């Protein structure tokens, strides 16, 4: 038996040694997909490179594919449009002798070829047989603008034959022309982004000074595509990555949420099934569903090894059936990537899911999880299918894994509704019986005084200082000003108990991160919490407040001692320490429909705590109302200054250590 096991191990080792290098050679990149916490996780290959077709072109700038699989590319350097079959056979060319430097191409269902020519700064239209049909340049309508340039670089056409032109540097958005080249208007404009520096400049500089600065204008879209539902998509380079892809309705409203994008997108394409693919200048290929959810991303950049499937300067991308085609300007080649079995299952699941067939998509999503348990979109599909089927418990669990707080809330609402229907009646009966029993007990207690020994014991226990300090906490609810006076005179409160309150506050804060209801929790999983950092933050803030308040008070005639500030601040945090656990418990039985209860409770607690701190400063230091306000503002400013000073000293000390270590190493080398 051992002999056969050894033989099997040898065979497997030889098979891995033979097969693994060739498998790795097929994919010279790593594929990523979104996982828990919105982070990218490595996954199985979604696409493998299958071909790299060298073409008789020079510096091609754009690529388009029709629904019947015909490939059109802008041969920019040779001034023509080429038509290829899926076997890469050249069957036609357009614009030879007419075009100068075509950079954009679009073909409609009738085979009409629309070209954006950067050399002529014109739009040129050819019939399917190659005949020049129309050619026009800058629109002459006054609405277009007298000084505005017309520099067409990319083009798309809708079903009504209206043209959408990307004009270089056009901050007004995409130029829309009718089939005759007359200007209709601008659509899909980006919005200007304001940095903190720009905001401060607008606040403090005069109009003359602002006029001398570079104008803050919206970025110009860099490419455009129209899908089968006539939805307009644009990409914008050199902008925020999460806003680099936008999807517009016919009314010009962007309906795409922030996406995981890039600042150097080159081209975008939407296939008939709604899958969206893009490629950026770094050779990264992205695939999304039509809602902007990232499915896969792989980096196919050529780092000099010239392996098949790597890109140098991609300028165009399309997806047809199960294949992605990428045009590389520097290679003068068409690179072909075919989906794997894993990606095929993902795509089948997504097609059904996006079409609303949640139950039909569920088996495919289950298969996806067999490949990759971190594929978060699979949990979303399973959750929606379970919710549709009325299996709310399964949906609740899957929504939690999918980090979908809205879906989780809706599933929890259904489960809570079922629970209330089943147990609300008996619960009300129990409460009524309990209320009656309490009244009877109180009546008997007034007559027989059976609890007097208990009251005497409690009175005896209150003679201990810590117990008395704990009971004294509740006096703050009704009489905070008098209570702080007792602390100032030393009649109540102790440093030991104050440290206990500080510890209580920190524990409650950390527990809120772990135990807050999922719909209201910033963290999806406890593993995402860096508890050491979360503990340090309140300790640092409380330490800064106490130090800064005492320092400010000593130079502004404050009467409070260090002890008074420490104890007073601790007692001021009592509303948070006492009531925040109740909010945590409440958040676990509420849904997002009652979110205002959680948010209002938290705001009330923080407002109450702030008011207690205000009263503390006033009573401990014997200030007037205006002096108290000034003291608190100075305290906050001092906290900021102390933080900056500490950070600067940390940097300087680090540099000093590096200098000493360098000197020591130099001495060691010379010695």
C-alpha cells in the first residue's frame, strides 16, 4: 500500500512540475475582486490571454465591435478605418485619402461608420460600402459659442442618429449634434472639484487676486459609449478614481454610484448583456456590472518581459461573447483575452441577477462561492434570492456577509414582524400581570415594611466612599451645578473613582464598535476593528482635554486644581457611560426605518455630555458664561497645538535617531 502511495506522490509531483509553469505562463498577472470591507482580494483568473494579433497599422487610437462580431479600428497613423472579422482578416477599409488622423470610430446597426478625426478636427461619416456620406466641422449655431473650439476625438451615436462628440478640452461635457451636424446641446458635463486650498483662497482673496489664479474648471470627459438601452457612459481621466465612470439618463442625470476606478482610463465598452469593461493607461483591465459594481480587475501591464497578454499603451477595448479585445497603440496589435470557467459562472449569475431572475441566479452564485468564498457579490445575489423566496433568516445572514445594511434591515424587519405577531400578545399579558403584581407588592410593603432590613443594609453600604461616589453620580442628573461644587470643595468624588469612570467610558466605547447593530455599525466584521487604535484615541483625547483645560485655566484666573479638572471631567462623561449601552441594545432591535431613534439618542447623549462639560468648567473654575465659552474654545485650540507639537517632535526625534544610527554605522565601517 505504501508503495502505491509513494508512486502516486511521484506522479503528482511530476504532473505539477510539468503543468504549473505552463499554467502560470498563460496568465502573467493577478486577478482581483472586491471582498469583505471593500478591499480587493486575489481570486482565480477571470480571463486568460489567448492571442496577440499583430496588425498592419500605425498608432491605432480606437476600437469598436458590432453586434455581429465585426471589428473596426482607427488606424490613426495611416489615416484610415479598418474592418476585420473575428478571425482578424481585413475585409474593408474606410477613408483612405479622406481621413487625416482618425482617433474615434463608431458603427451603427446599418453599418454606417462615424469617425472623429483629430487631424481634420471634423466628423466624417461613411456608408457601409465605404462611400463618403457626410463631413462637417465646427457647428455654426450661436448657441455653440463664438470662441469655442471643436476638437473631436471620440464619438458615439444613439438610435435616433444623434451624435455624441468628445471634444478635447471641452469642460461643458459631451457635444450633442443631430444627424446633419447641427448643434443640439451639451450633456454629461462633469462638476468642478474644490480642494481645501481653493476654498480658503475664495474665502480670503480678492476678486483681482482670484482672477490671476488658474481657473477651477471641470475636467473634460475623455471617452464615451452608448449601450443597448441608449444610456450614455463617459470616462474622465485625471479626476477622482471613484468618479471616473459616469452613467447618464436621457435627462442628463448621473445614476452611477462611486466606483472603484482609475485616473487614467482610456476606453470603455458596454456589451449587450450589460457588462462594462474599461482599460486604463497602466494596462489594468476592469470589468463591472451595469450598476458599477466591480467584478474583476487584472493588471496586464508590460514591464519589459514582453509576455503574451501584457499591454504597453492600450487605447481601445471591447467585449464580445466571452472574449475581451484590447487595442495596443505601441504594439500595433490586438490582444485577446478569453473568460475562464470561473468567470463564465460569474457572468451567467450576473446576467440572471441583473435581469431580475434572482432565484434562477442563486445556484450559479453558490457555484461562485465554491470557487471563491470571498466573492462578496455572490452573497448579495444569494441574499436577494432568499429574501424573494421568503427565507428571511438565510437572507439576513447573506446580507451580513454582503455588507448590505439596507437589505439586512429589510430582512430583519420581516423577522421582527413575524416575532411580534407570535409573541406580542403573550408579552402584553405578562406586562399587565407584572404591573398588577407590583401594585400589590407596594401596597403590602407599606403595611408590613418587609424591606426595611434591606434599606438598612443599603444605608450601611453607602458609608463606603466608592459606593457613595457611585450613588452621587445620579445627583448630576437633577443638580449638576451643585454637584460640581461638592467636587470642588472635596466633599464628594475621588481620583480613584474618576479613573474608574474613565475606564468605564473606554469600555463602553469599544463595546459600541463590536455590539452596535449591524445597520448602524461602521464596521461589517469585528476583524476590521483595530482595537488598540480605538483604545488609544479616547485615552489621548481625554488626556489632551484635561491637560489643555488646566493649562488654559491657570493663565485665565481659573480656580480649579488638577484634581478638580480630572474628577469633574470624569463625572461629566456619566451620561455617555450610563446611556450609551442602552442605545447599543436599542440598535440591535431596530431597523433603518427607525434610524432616527438611534441617531437622535446619540445626539442627545453627546449634547448632554457637552453641556455637563460646560457646566463643569464654569463651576470648577468659577467663570462667567462668556469666560466659560472662551475657556473651552482656548482649550480646544490648545489641544490642537499640543497634538501638532507632539507630531513635530516625533518627526524630529525620528530624524535624530536615524542620524545617530547612521553615524554609528559609519563608525563601525571605518573601525
